[in-house]
């Protein structure tokens, strides 16, 4: 379970990015966080992976306060949360196989596990045929599918996808949502952020709407109504 308790974030230049945000996410939920650019979505996600600290309030992962964790606990937390970003963040000089293998090695997987799991996870995102290509040889949608494969290969409990469809056309956007839904059905918690109305209407399910650092709506079966 993830729990934000009255979380505020004020950046050093006095920008109030989050203003008293409280909500929780249950295991295996699919939650979409929607709001215009600047609403605070990315800041919210950064706090969850301990990339930044709240100015006040607390963020809990299960019963642990994320911002009171030591280094070892923080790396354990990050291994339990797979991340996907708008800009893919693949390593250009490595093949698709090597990009995913690299993430697995970083989390202590053996060569045998890498050889077995990389083809499998690429099948899951329908990219088995691109295993030996470099990111520069793939379309945006394909790159994002590699990034998703990399995020899920170590079987994290939570997938955090921060504007994953921001650079994609509607067909590829639909494909990414379909894959995230599939991952959710396989038992992972998914947290998706977007500013795109089409994405929200496509995903369905729980929608948290943010505006100027605040949650203005938290709907079980939401639509984008800013
Ligand atoms: P979103 O992801 O919804 O677009 P962000 O969380 O990125 O929103 O940003 C929320 C607000 O905080 C915006 O006004 C943004 O300009 C500001 N902001 C984000 N990061 C920083 C930073 N490192 N320093 C100062 N202001 C920031």
C-alpha cells in the first residue's frame, strides 16, 4: 500500500508544487493521475521513488516512511517500483537485449536469468523480433514498449508510468495503455500520469485529478473534466 499523508512540496524558488496532498493506493490498483502541465504530477512521482523529499507531510510504502529510509532501504524500495518516463531513457549504444539485461544485472540477476527472461518479457510487449536492434532503429512506440519491458522484467510490485504516452500518436498511445492494463491484470499496481484527455477516457478506472498542487477529484470511474 502507498499512502501520501498531507504532502506538500515547495521548491527552493518558492514554487508550491504540492499543497497538502493525501491519498492512498491499494495493491493491484490501476490509478491514473491527471492534470494539466505544472499541476504537480511528476513531483508526486519523484517523492515515491525518493528522488526528492516533501517539504512537509509523509509518503509511506507499506508501513515504511520513504523519506526516513537509509540508503539500503531506498535501493530496496526502488527495486520494488519499476519506472517508465515520457523520454524512454534507453541507452542508445546498447541493443534492446542489452538495455533490459543491464537493468537486470543492476538488480543482481544472473546471466542465466537474463538469457531466460529478456526474450520472455519482450514477447509480453510484442517486440520479440526487435531484440537485437538498437533504440535508434525503433519507433517511439516501440522504444516505450522496451522501456516498459525493462521496468517489469525484475517483477516490481508497482509500475510508475509518468506521462509514458506524451511523445506518442494515438495508435501507439492506445498500445501502451493496453500493455499497462495487461501488466495490471498480471497483478502489479500501476500508477499512470497524463495530461491527455484521450488517455483518461481510454483507461477508465480510478482517476485522481490534480490542479495547482492539489487533488480536486478522486473518482472510482473517472473522466477528465478539467
Ligand atoms: P506536472 O508533472 O504536473 O507537469 P510538476 O510536478 O513537474 O508538474 O511541476 C509542478 C510545479 O513545480 C510546476 O510549477 C513546475 O514548474 C514546478 N517545478 C517542478 N520541478 C521544479 C524544480 N526542480 N524547481 C522549481 N520548480 C519546479
